[in-house]
C-alpha cells in the first residue's frame, strides 16, 4: 500500500497558528524530499467552495497539517468533500510541537483521528 | 465569492528538470503560499492529487526545453536562477494569463457547523441578522452566505446549545474546533444565562446600548473625540461581555448594527425562517 499523501495548510489569512510552527513543519517537508500538497488557507478554499478540496478528500489516505481535527473535518464537509474517517490523520499546528508534527507527517504509518459522531473529540498529543 | 477554480502551481523536479536544494524549495513554496497560491511539490515519492481541470502552471529548472505534459491546461515556466519573490511574480503573471481568480485580501471568517453535534434546532438561523444561515431542501441547517458573516464575531456560536458552531480562526476553544469540554456541554444553561443577562432579547439589548451611545455622543461637539470615546465605550462593553460569559461581539460589529426598526425587521424575518424550517422537520 502506498504511503498517505500529505497536505499542509499555511493558515495564511490569520495569525492563529504560530509562525515558527508553520515554518518548521514546511521546512521539514521541503528537506524530506517527499511530494506534498501545500495550500495557502483551507478556510479560504472552503469559503469559495474550491473544487480542489474534493480532489484532496477523494484520493485515499491523507495526513493533514492544519488545526483542530474537528474544524478540518467540518471545513471539508461544508464543501461536500467529506474526508474518509478511516484514512485521515490531522496534525494540529495550533497545539502540537512542530517536530512532532513533521515526524508524524513523514511516517508511513497513519493514525486516523477524525472525531466520530456522538464521540468526544480525540486528543492528538 | 468566485467559484472559478484557482490556479494550481506545481513545483516540478522530475525528468527534464534539475532538482532544487531544500532551502530553495522552501523559499519558493513559502513565497507562493504567502501570495495565496496552492502548490504541489513533486520532489519525491508519495502521490499527489491528480490533475482536476484546474489551470496549472508547472515551475521547474528546465535544462533546455520544458517537458511536454500533453495537457492544454498546463503552462510551463523556467524558474532557473530566480529568487523566491521573482518566482511568485512569474506565477502571478501566469494566473492573469490563465484568467484564474485572485484570492486573498479577505480574512475567511464564517461559521463551520459540526454536524456530529448539531441537532438542527435553528437557534443560529433565528439569531443571525445577516442571512448567513439557511436550510437545504430537507430543512437541514447550513451555512449559505459566508460573505455576509461579520469578521471576528462569533456570537452565533455562543447561542448554539450544542457547541456545534465553529469559527476555525477564533482564538479559543471550543469555538475554534477544540475539544468540547464538560463545561461546554452545559451550553443550554449558558444560553439561558445569556438570555437572562440580556433581558430576554439579545437584539433589544444591543439596540439599547447602541442608542445610548448615539445619544451620548450626539451631544459631543468634537466629532473625532466623540468617535474615539464611542469606540472606547464599545471596547469596554465587549470586554465586559467577555468577562461575563457574554458574546464577544467586536465593537465594530456593534457600531455597524442597523437602525432599531431594521433590526426588528431582520430578527422577525430570521425567526420566521427558523419557524418554517422547524415546522418542516416536524411534518
């Protein structure tokens, strides 16, 4: 099975994700030599219902470096681009250390963590 | 908001192109993200999203002719020797040529509904004066007009009894999407408290405070001073609201509330829409 794809969100239009965390995660991805997708801001894509979100959601296992899993799930759902819960892992750049996120992104193993209906949200770290 | 697909940027390092140093790759991608572009880095293993009909610009350090990607939507640009900012300029030109929309210039602030928690109670639809919410064909609540939302105002999330409304760019949980705690689960109580705090009518309270401010400052001779005082007063109001478990409505939103009769009209319209949706659910 091929390793999960990687999606990095730069959360460009707000200052809620620490800049040093964003920079370190992106730098590690660039240093790793793996292929990945980087978007300026998932919220902005959702706001204008960018069809690219459907492609990102529909292409199999994925690891996403962004913010809270509950928010990321909702953002994709709001554009009718549901992420597959069994094969999506969200790393939270608002709360997790950059190096931990980078290591998780680059690991071939995937730990699905989208919150399920009726269950408490999952703490990643 | 435009629905046209955005330009996709591919940083290409495959056959027919020289690889980038890691620092150059980082610089180029950072610069493009800061200009609002989405970038696919194809520097190594792992799959990326397939071509999807979006216009694409492929950037590379091509030694000679760029590869033929056999796709009419693909434009190639040789970026050998260019600095990060120049690469972003090249892409901006390609965006214009492709007639792809320009993005940015607007903080994407709008509610995101957590449908795992939402009970379709229509409190948000009933509350919002700005027509952000609506219902789909099955009378389920949905966000319909993102652009109508007031930047930095999370008030509708405060009235949601299930903590089901998120603003991902908000500063604190659970509104920002963080875990919903036991305290947050007590939202029904919070909703009652807010209602009591505001005398049972949120908009009447806001209108009264706005009118008081207008009355006070209409007596001021120095309009600049009056404006400064008014803003100071409203900032204090917002802080007081926050300290009291209030709604965290930004001063500029309070300042921009419409006239009382218009507030009443919009509130009634919103309540009517919610009532129709709830009736449809029951039938």
